[in-house]
């Protein structure tokens, strides 16, 4: 169970009990009086969120599509290193692709050589069929002249024989011409098929060469390289040697001018976080530096977060008022203190001097009975109450004795 899964009231009980327990079991030295006094001032109620620095805009480095749809990462620019346009950022394993390209080049050469042979064969067979047609034409013309001799000059039998020979020669000529057309059409079809095969091989080769080139991803913009998370079940960032699928993002170059905080608020606290509220953000890596920011948007759809239990969370986008690029890096974890309510000119009771019995809050002025209070709100330092009650500014408080709770309740009823 995470802190986000604990109901606010229960969390406060544990917090107050812990503070009181520590206070009552500390060294004999009494705490400083100003830590026990009721003071007047302005009160800010806060909601603590966790999140990380993200960039709205970024250049994404995605795995190119390959015939295997999965490729191994062979090299990456170290995370956090700056690159310039044109610099290589990621290289994927290209050994299989290089081998495929060599085979494609060999197939293309074979097809081109086959086409040369077919063209030479076409030229030879074209001359051969043309010669047969020419011979058939010459033979036909000779027989035609003989068959033109009329009857009377030759016998009827000889005349009929020449007419028969003419018809036979005419059929042979037609057959030779048809064979020529069929033969040349077949040879042309084979050449066209080879042209198609060569074009396909060349297209595959060009695509493979482009894919090979795409296996090295180069930066188009200047910036700092950030690795992507692999997600469940690995729970770590991408690293050299990992296998990645086509279209997966393995790294980004965030646009630092668009840096913002993406935080998450539990559904039980969603009504306390609204656009426009002031926020103090502190990066875990620089706990001594605090930056002011504003809640920009709260998304309407809740979702479960892996490893955070069964509770549902809303995404909160927070815009920093200023950005310190020397220390602000994408992916850094951030704590966000959202100022959810403000009460001006109220009484402030140190939180360690209050006691909560599960239903009501109690404080005890020094030398006087304890009283029950109705706080306007509370944060990690104070409870806020109005000035028109029984307590006043400057009153010194004592630790409430939990064993007196029933007695205190009856006194206040």
C-alpha cells in the first residue's frame, strides 16, 4: 500500500500520533515556547503530489520496420549526453540486413545476366524465324509463277499439280508467319517477365538499403538524449542489447522549453486540486531548491498506476513559472505542494500540540482544561481556526493527555 491509498483522515491520525509520541518520548528538555504558542497569520492548506519532469514536445527515436519486426539495439548515445543535428543517437543490429542485401545484389546480377542471355537468344531466334519466312515467301513466289501457266500449254494433269503445289506453298508461308509471331511474342514475354523481376529485385534492394540506413537513427534537433522506460515487467529503462519491436520509442530529445511536471492525484483528493492553484515544486535531486508553479490542467479520466495498488489516480499537469535548465532534466522525480486553500488572518495551532481521537481535535492551554476545536483545515505544520472562538493569539499550549479524552469530551458537551 502506498501513501496515496491511505485515507486523509487516517493519515492525519497516524501523523499526529507519531508527532505526539515523539514529543512525549523525546529528551527531558522542554520544547521552545514559540513551538507551543498559538499565533496569528495566514494559513495555506496543501496537497502533496508526486510526479516527474516531462516535455510536451520532443523528438522521438522509434524502431524502424524490418522484415523480422524485432531488432536488437547495438549502440546508444549515453543518456544525458547532448547531441547536435545529424549526430547518430541509436544504432540497431544490421548483420541480418547486410546479409540480405548481399543476397539481393547477387539475385539482381543473376537476373540481369539472364536477361542478357535471353536478349541474345531472342536476336538469334528472331533472325532464324525471319529466314524461314523469307524462304517460304521465295518458294511461294516461284510456285506461283509456275502455276500461272494456263491450260493448253501444259497438260491438265501438270496444271492441277502446280495448283496443288501453290496452295501447299501458300499454307506453308502462312504457317511460317504465324510461327514467327508466336516465337517473337514468347521471347518478348520472357524479356518483359525478366524486366519485371529485375524491377522487383531492384525495388527490394533499394528498400533494404533504406532500411539499413534507417537502422542508424540520427538527431534532427539539438538537445539531451533521454532513454525510454521498457515498462512492465522489466521496470527499467532501455539499454544496449535489448530487443525492440517496430515503432517502439527507445529514446527522445525533449524540448526543454516545454518542460512541465506531470503529477498524479489520488481520487480521494481530486476535489482539492484545480487548475490555477499555486504550487511549490521540489526536485528530489535538489531538495534545497524550490520553484513556484501553477496547476495547468487536471485530466478527467482516472487510471490505475502500476505498483501503486488498486487506487485510481488523475493526471495533473503543472507549469513551472521559471525553468532552471542547469538542474531541470526530463525524467527527474518531483514533489509538488499544491496550495489547495488559503485562510487569511486566522489562528495557527502547531500541529504537534493537537490531539485527534478519531472524531475531534483537542488542544490544552497551559494551566487550563483542554478544549475541543473545529479546524478550518490543516497542513504539515499547523491547524487553522477562526479568531472568534475560546482561544487567542499568544496562548501557550501543553501536550494533551489521551487518557483524559472522555473527560474532555464531557466538559465540552
